[in-house]
C-alpha cells in the first residue's frame, strides 16, 4: 500500500525551539531568553485590544488599511507598499513562497536567525550558509556564494543572536553586488533599538529586489499577538498579497497594533531605556572578563572562555531562577544570549554573573 509522504525537504526541517519561560522549583522566574520588552506594551495598545472585544463576532478587514495607514504616517511610508502578517515571520514566509522553490538556493549567514533555513526547506529550496567575520555579516562571503540558482538572501540587521549590525555603506555594497534576480530580505526586527537607522527604507526605495520587514513583537511589546509588516516596491507587494490569506490578522491584533505604532512616546521611552541598560550591562560583562560585542538590539551576546564555562554559567543562572538563551544551535556554543531587562533584572543578572566569575576564578 502506498503511503502518503510530504514534499522533499519537509522532513529535513529541524523544529524551531523558542526561549524557555518556566523553571521547575521557581515561581518568580526572570525570563531573559526571548528578547521581550520588559516594559510591556503601550497602555493605548492594551485599551484598544480590550475595546476590540465588543466586535469579535465580526470579521476583520482584509486589507489592513487602518494599520497600514498608521505605519505609513509614523514612518513616512506609502501605505500601498506595505503588507501585514502574523509576525514578521509570516511576511518572510510570503517572500519565500513567492520567490523560491524546488532547485533554488537561499543564502543565510553562519549565525543567522534559525527560521531562514526552515523557510527555504519549506518550499523545497536549498539553504546555503555562508561564514561571518567575527560574528558580523560578511558581504564578500555572501556575494561569493551567489549562483544562478540563488533566489533570496536573508539577513537580520541588527542580527540575532549576535546583536551586530551592517552599516549603510556595506548594505548598499551588498545590494549593488546582487544580480537582479536575487531578492534581498532585510529583517529589521530590532531596528528600533539601533538608533539613527532607517531599517532599509532607502534601499527599498532605490531597488526593486529589496524588501524590509519589521515586527510589533519587540519594542512594541506585542509578542503575544504576533503582528509584523513588510515594505517593498509596489510590484513586490502585489505579488505577496496574492498569497496572503485575506483574514490573516484579527480585529484585536489590528486595533492593538495601530494604537501601539501611534504611541511614539512609549516607543521612544523603550528605546532609551534599552540603550541605557544595554550599555551598562555590556560594560559590566567586559569588566568581569566576559566577551561582549557592541549590540544594536535589545540583548547582549555574552561570550565565555569555553563551551563548558558557558554551560556552567547557564546552569548556575537557572538554579537562581534566571533564564537566558543557549545559542549552540547558532554555532556559538561558548555564548549565552541575554535579553536586556528592566533595571532590576539587569542588576540581578549582572550581580549573579559577577559572583559566578569570581567563584570560578577562585576555584582555578
């Protein structure tokens, strides 16, 4: 009897593992494993979400016009060139389904976001991983890997889990070096934490083969609602809308996101607090002998002397009720990714790591 089998590539997908949120034996867990906003979300977003409850019997809009208009007004973008999805992940999925398939190649980088290879395999394409240079995206390595089969290049900028960032000159050099048949996807989930960077808007405006994506999960604190958006030239958005399901976002999602994007004072406050405590934490880590690159996101990559030391630090943090993210699966077995929390959380994790390093030194 013939068995039903999935398409080639599906069973090669390694399941995505999210950051832990619970620890046995600890009621008050400090979760610094998922890069969530420690300040929560805007009060206006909460109010809008609650108000939407009165209309849950009605279908949501299919064109997301109000949300796209709000994003356009806040970021000075053409709403007709915006698309919204269930998190920016869904927008990335739209791009992959529309522009890659069986026999094609999709380029990702050595420490790139683990969803990129999953998306490639989802459509039967082959993920091609290129090396980075000291945890930074290497433009030359990407360009050298491009072939006639390449259809998409995925980069996160600022990058996850490293927190490093490509400058605008290097971004432009990357786009200039790509053939016209290759789509560059600039994943800007952490752009708002970088400061002074347009997130790829100018690249999109100049090039038809670039799309930038953003999310409401990070600085806007709406990770539990799953909302994201993308910006590209009209021809690309027209393609993506043809494969987007018409009711992919609920009325409550749309209302909360619109309120969140319009609350620019809250967004600015979150960015300022993150920058303040990110710098403070990085200085502390470096002073205690833990390697840490400058980060442009809302987390820090703490690099220890060895994978064994990173394991020991993680185990000790867990015993104290602190959850951070192991990143061995990203090719960084000697590192821990630590979300920048609020003042109390930052002081707690740094005080604990200081004790850990001191005791380790004493044991040696």
